[in-house]
C-alpha cells in the first residue's frame, strides 16, 4: 500500500505535527483553506468514512474526543468546522480517512 497519510503518520514524510498518541495523528495542512487548518487521521489505515465499521469505530470516537482539545490548543474559541470528504464525488483527495479542522476566521457559509 502506498498511502501518503500512512507515510506521514509513520514520520517517513515530514509534517507539522499538532497532536499525536498511539492511535491518532494531527498535523497542519500544507495547503490551508483557513488560518487554522489541521488534519486529524487514524494511524491505522481506514480508506474513508465508507469503511468505518463496528470493529474500527473506536478510533473515530477517540478522534472526535480529541478534536475539541486540538481546537482549544489552536485557540479556536469562537468556533470551527470539521469536514470529512468521502470518495471521488465527495472530493476526497487522499484515500485515508481524515478530518479537517478549519477555523481562525469567519468561514464561508457556502463551504460545508
């Protein structure tokens, strides 16, 4: 498997890390769409939202527990947006489940 985000999680490709534990990794997007743009990924490869199952959903739950902590650390006190694209029609650019945390300014209402 040749997965960009797996390589980033293994530190084979450098990134600007924001948070890391045994199961998840968060890092700054290299093409930010907002002043704060952090990607949160499971270290274990899950291709997308369409591959979330009862067997792997515990890591998704953990990601959603950590997102508010990451947002607070990034000083997103006035709000933020969380996005996960899925598949080609959903514009998923890397086929590894990831969640975008966007904030740091008033976001466009049409961007959802």
